[in-house]
C-alpha cells in the first residue's frame, strides 16, 4: 500500500503535466450576402502588403489595453500571420465584389504594375473602457489620390476572449466593406 502512493502520485503529476490546450484557428470570413456584387466595375487593382505594428505581426490574436499592455487572447489564433491574413481576406472579398476586375497581391511578380494600388495600414487595436477601437487608414492610388483614416469602434458586452475576437472580426469586416464601397465609387 505504501509503495503504491508514490506511483499514484507520479501518475497524477505526469498526467497533469501532459495536458495540452487546444489552439483554435480563425479566419476573417468573406460574405456573399454582406456585399453587393458589382458586375459593372472592371478595374485592375493591386493590394499592397498590409502595414501593421509589430505586436500584430503574429498569428496570435492580440490587442492593446488602454494602459499600453499587449494582451494575447489565450488559445485563439488567426489562420496565418495577421498582415498576410488581412491581405488575403481583402483580395478575396474584392474579387467577389468585383468579379470582372483583376485583383492582384503584392509583389506583382511577372505581371505589369496594376493601374490602381490599395495600401492599408492597421495602426492599432485598443480596448479602452469596454470599447474596442480599430484605427486604420487606406489609400487607393489612382490619378487622384484618395486617403482615408478611420477609427471604428465596438462596445463590448463581454470581456471573454471569444467575444473580443468576434468584435475584432466585425471591425475588420467593417473596414473591408468601407474599402469596397470606395472602390465602387471610382
């Protein structure tokens, strides 16, 4: 009996040390229902690399608190590093929205440079007083320069990790929709 106690304790210690948390990976969805497809617009657009701060340059889902602390949502991840993921999502959404257009990612490779270039900068994701704020800007280079800076906000009803992540996705979706609407006006 006394010899069995160390064995049982050893099993508990080894079992406790070997438990593994499961990482959950997320995509920013494109939506067929959300965006009106515009079959009349035919443009050549290049989507440049997304400019992001270094703390977002990861596949971890992170934000900054009002005191400057960077918080990583436990066990929640983007399916690719955030900048790459944003660029791919924007391209996919624009290809759906403007099916007759040619939408390319940077670097352009052997293709000639597109007539229009979209540059997007994500400046910050900040959580302040239960309000999640996405600060971003974008530029659509054409003959007439068009710069727009946005500060999009979502009030949080829950501070659970998944609730914060879904509000981050909602803000990103709102940004992509705004860009799509501006391109449609060109």
